[in-house]
C-alpha cells in the first residue's frame, strides 16, 4: 500500500472515518477471498464510504452509459488541460450511490484548508466540464449535472462572499445562510449588494463554463477516445489515461 497516495486520496477524513475506510476495505478483500488488503481495496473502501455502494451497470442501456461516459470524460479532459488543477486519479462509469459515474482527483497536498484563486477557478471549470461535454457531444443536457451545478455555484459564492476574490472586495456576506458560529447573523445585506453578489457569481460561472467548452472543443479527439475506452472498460485510471 502506498500510504502517501492513500493519505492524499482520503485527505480531510477524521480518525473514525479512516477506520471505516479500512473496515470497508477488509470486507471487500474478504468478499474477493483475497489473502491481503491492497491499495485498490482501500480506495474502493473509501469510494464506498464516501459515495455509497457500487451498483451493477447491466441495467443501464448503452445509450445511458454513453451519456455518462461523455459527461465523465468531459470532467477528466477539462481537468487535464488546466494548469492549477489537481491530478486526475481515475474515471469510472460504474454507478455508485446516487451518482452515475465519477471522476476522482488527487490533491498535491492537503488542500482542504487553503486554495488559491486560480485553483478554485480551475476546480469550477472542471466541475462544469461534464455538462459542457453533454452539450457539445450529445447535444442535450441531463439532470445528472445538477450536483455539479450546486458544487460550482457554492465555490463561486464562496469566492465572492467569503474569500474576497471578486470585484466586490474583501467583505464577508452570509450569502449561504450559514451560522457564523457567533449565534447571530451579522452580515445582513441590502438588496443592492445582493444583486451585485448574484451578478458576480453568475459572471464567474459563465466564464468558467465558456473555458470548459473551449477546452473540450480543442480536445474533441481526446474526449471521444476516453469515452470509447470508458464504454469498453468502465473504469480507467491515471496511468492508462496518460499513456
Ligand atoms: Zn459530473
């Protein structure tokens, strides 16, 4: 087991959650009648703990699988072309929990506590890459992108209302209806501010969406190759992608 890689993979987990990951890995290894627990078992244990149980793909039509494959290839290819993005770890179209597919990344170090503006922008861009691929390659939109949209919006909102990373400036607003920890809400805002914040959030999202679309347009071959590989193999890992 490459512990360093495993640590990156599970960054941010508490001790009890790590224990859970190991426990799940043991169960998976035992079910395979494996005598040892390997890196793959531990990573699957983490996927199971964080995303839910792997579901069988057989029930899905080839068309449904293909939509997921384009979507995930969209996330993966966009991420690969961005300078400040985490490294790609694996792409899969095997459904797990509520999600139809999954693209996982490995942070370079524990990025849970501090991210640069460029990294957040790249993260929003790759998050919107799945939806952008749907539009570009299958000329439709699926509801599967709704979680991505929520994630991208939360990142953009935090940039504007928490991190002072927009033209609004270094002002904190309680725009996510979070408790600020002081038991009272000190950041009420005027209608004017609300509008300015919403405009900023929308402008960040729109420019990231445009970036994702452009990257996919410039790398159509790669998206198609990755989609074909996903249809055949269902899961591809980073060494496969880069070779
Ligand atoms: Zn997605």
